[in-house]
C-alpha cells in the first residue's frame, strides 16, 4: 500500500512509522500506550486502510482512520495530541 503525501508524492506505507507517531503522541499526552496497544491499533488501522482504500490512501484519510481508532479504544487524549502533529 502507498500513502499519498501532502506534497503529492507516494510513499510506501510503513507500519513502524505509524507505531512511532502514535507512541510519540501518547507520550506528549502523558497517556503512554504500551507495546500491545500500539501493535493492536496499528494492525487495525492498516487493515481498515487496505480494506477501504486499496493500494493507495491519502495522508489525510490515513490520519482520519488513526484518529477514529484511537478515540474508539479510549485514547481521546492521544488522538488530540496526534491531531496536533504535522507528519
């Protein structure tokens, strides 16, 4: 799967980058996610992205899926912190 970035170029989807960005957001929110949370959420997000967007997803759509997953699983403060970051 590819991610269409803001500047218009395609980048390979990297689940580790997603995990790092959620971990950083959780640290900023003082609501650390453990490795199990990060692994579960990242796999859930990747599966939803592939299922709903196929081979290419926009940066904005991916961030919306991350936000929805974090909020659904009780991590609203992390979602707020994630929303404030530029990636």
